[in-house]
C-alpha cells in the first residue's frame, strides 16, 4: 500500500557555521497556500514542519521559530534543516498540546555519556533557552554547573533521582532546572545567593561553586570557556 504525498513547500537554509550557533535561519517558500497555512499560523511564534528525510527514508517533524512572513515565504529559525528540504506539512505549535516540559526518553543516560561535551552543552542550552525565554550568559552558566555536577555524580540531567538546591540568580537557576526537566520535587531555589548549587544523587552530594572573576557577555562565551573560568570548585559533601 502506498501513501500519495505532495510537497507543499521548499525549505532552504540561509545561515551556516558560526552564524548558526544554536539555530540557523531557514527560508520556507510555499508552492501555493491551499490549506491557508499562512492564515493558520498567524500569531504563533513557532510552527511544526513535517519534512521527508532522504537519509532515513522517512518523514520527520521539526519545531521552528517564526522570524518573518511575507507573501508565501516564511523565515524561521531551526537547527534541523541544514540543506534544501521538501516540506510535506506545516502546522502551528501549541504551547499546551505540544510541549511537555518534564518529558524524558529512555535514551537519556546513554545519550549523555556518548555525546561529546560541546554537543551536549549546546543541546542542554537549547532546553534552557526555551524554558528561560531568552538565551543569556546566565542560563549558559547554569548549564555548565549542571553538566559539571552530573559528570561528578555519574548520572544524567533528567535522572529522576537527581535533585538540586540552587543559591544563584534566576537566569542561572533556570539554566540548571530546564535541562533537568525538574519540577519542585527535584529543584529548589534558596536564599541567600552565594552562587552555589548543591546536587544530590543516590545519597551523594556535590556543591558546585561559580567562579567570580570571569565576566561573560553572552551564552556562546560561557559554553566555550574553560572549566576553571566558569566553576571555581566542586566540594563533595557526602560519599
Ligand atoms: Zn537570563
């Protein structure tokens, strides 16, 4: 049995390399607009794109941020479209129906240990950016603290047994909470703020302390900085 499909648009990446630190700019040109796509996505900041992947010989779905719309052209930001791609379907991204913040996958643990550090940091940073609503140096610092802690504790960010008490500013706290997918059972923010976060996993605790000397201008600088520029020390509290 065959399913007959029709391309409705062509997506073409506009940025490459350093320009697309997290998400590159992609131009989507609709061949026509029979389903009133432009009208349907009006007012939505993000859309879901269904494309055909030649490599995996299957359809794939991506979420992309809408940057601008003009006629039958939509400019979006996404990290998933690296070469000209045929689009099968476009629909708005609904915050309630399409987002499950605390979702986890069975592959989280293997993914963490088998993924290179920079790739993992960037992926965690994306989660932090979405949660925080902005990509700032603070969320990137939180991501670096979390990464260090899970490396020390030998778990992974979304591990249900990983808990944290954070004494750091809001941006940093969000950067820690988001990649954990943590609700209040696993995450707590406390005063006074002394730029530390204490992570506990299976009876073992580590306190990660932020370096005070380095000033960062943006998230990219934080992700690329050396470990000692971001974290001044890790104290093991219980073994
Ligand atoms: Zn921020």
